[in-house]
């Protein structure tokens, strides 16, 4: 995971290229510090569990993780 203040489509392209040529099944997620904070503050609200646990599937993606995508991933990964 790469945490940054901002990223471009070129950075997303390079992350996808890095995954493809690494010959490994390691994802390369790019996320802004602001969106990482968003996830850290709200993830428990998306869990339907009595004792919520964070699922790394929220962040398990190659490419850019924007707020819309993170919200969608929390909706299914944390239930």
C-alpha cells in the first residue's frame, strides 16, 4: 500500500504495471492519507457484527482507492 497526499492516473497505471510484471500475487494499492483516515474512522459503522473486525479486503486492490470505492468495499467486506 502506498499512502500519499494525492495521486494521478499515471500512478495508478504504474501500480498496475508493477503488479503485472512482479510475477507475484501482491496488490499495489494507492490511497490518500485523507481516505485512509476516512476508513479508519468509519469502518466499524459498516460492520453488522456484534464484535467488528476489520477485513483487509477493503484495501486489497491494485490501483487507486478513492472514497467511493472504499465505501463500496466496506459495505460488502465488513458484513
